[in-house]
C-alpha cells in the first residue's frame, strides 16, 4: 500500500506533506509508539526512522493542535475541572485539565503544586481564553473556591465528587499514553505532548454513542478533510 501524494512538497523536507501529516495523525490518534508508526510507514513503502517520526511529532503536532483550536466551535459554558497526579523523574506533578459539557478539552496545565496559587493560574488561563462560564464543576479541593469566586464571580461553582465523573474519563487516554511512553521525561515534555494530543483527539474522537452510524461516518470524513487542509498550511 502506498501513500498518495498530491500536495506541494514542504521546503527542506525529503518526505511529502502527506507522509509527515499521516505520521503525526497516527501517533496521536492511536496508542502507538514512534516505532509502531515507523512500521506502518514501512508497510506503505516509506522508509523512515523512529527518530525522524519523533521529530515530526514534536515539530508539527503543535501546528495541527493550533489549527484545531482555531476552528473548533465555541466552548460550552458549563465546565468541569480536575487535577490528577503524574510522576516525572521520581517527583510528583499535577496535570490540571478542564473540559466543557460536550467533553471537549478546553486546556491542560502541568504544575508542581496542587494549591490555591496553582488553581488560580489554571482558572485564569481558561477564563482569559473562553470568558466567564455559567457553571463550574470541580471535586472537593478547597483550592478552587477563592480563584473561581474572584475570576468567575457569576459562575455557579458546584464542588461534588459525583458530578465530575465526565472529566475522570478524559484522563484515561493520558494514562494510556503515559504507560506507552514509559512515563513522561519532564514537565515541559508532558505539557507539550498533552496539549497537542488532547486537541487533535477532539476532532477524531466524536462521541459515537450520541451519533448514528451515518452521522459518525460523516464526522470522521469531515475530520479527515480538515486534517488535509491543516497539512496544506504546514510550513518548514
């Protein structure tokens, strides 16, 4: 099987845009290692090293994530916030994540603390980008109380473990990738990878249980069409 090429070649790169964009898509869409992506490309007649795949993912993953952010519809005004521990080099770090009522990831932030200062920094990022929410649902961490009250005073803050089950599910892909990668190597690497990974998966993981088979296939085809357009926007 070959990868068809009909896009202009990216200046300074030996491989066509289609090959690079396919590698980035496969790595983020599925729980694959760079060696797995190398094998997929080899089956399609493309001989490339896993190190080259890693460089493509690091260099162009942020491009595709920014394109997704740019064109995604407005966020729902009901937010779910949560934090989960991620060990990095023997130290405990916290991954702060916010999703809306549709399950789309609004933002993530890797921080070394789980206190009011860290909560304020995270809430400030989301409010600056999306405006004031109508409802904010968190767990019972008291560190959220003052930041939400000061930064989103009109929001209905509901602190309840049972109401935040939706965001618990959004942590699962992170755990899967963390295990595959043998844990993250640094906070910077975790922030860069997860920020790209969560956004790219927004368009390729529609909530299938809400869609008919026909609608799901339309959504998938639309995602591939968007991805091709994003590939055309890649710059060296």
